[in-house]
């Protein structure tokens, strides 16, 4: 490996970029051809799980507020 600023003029860089994009979209090797350590899924990120949970709570809270009597009355005054 060698460090090159901006990956300029590195043979195979464009091919590596294309393969990385494919992998990010889910188009990667089948699990049988991978080493055993790489066959398992990655552990869930605690931060990502917390953010997803909070997003669900905010959405549910907004729906409940709009459906409540107080939310409807206030919405008529100040949408």
C-alpha cells in the first residue's frame, strides 16, 4: 500500500471505486466464498439504533399530538 493524495493517477483506482459502489448497494460476493470471519453480519451500531429509535418516537409523538383534542384545537389556531 502507498498513500497518494486524492488517489490521483493510481492504477486500478477507478475499478476499486466502482467495486466499492457495487458493494455499498448490496452487490457483493456470496457468503460461501468469503472467509468464515466475514460471513456473519456486522453488529448493530448503538448510535444508529438510538437514532432510529428516536426518529420513530418523534414520528409517533407527532401523529399522536395531531390526533389529540388539544392538538387539533391548537392546529386550528396555529398550523
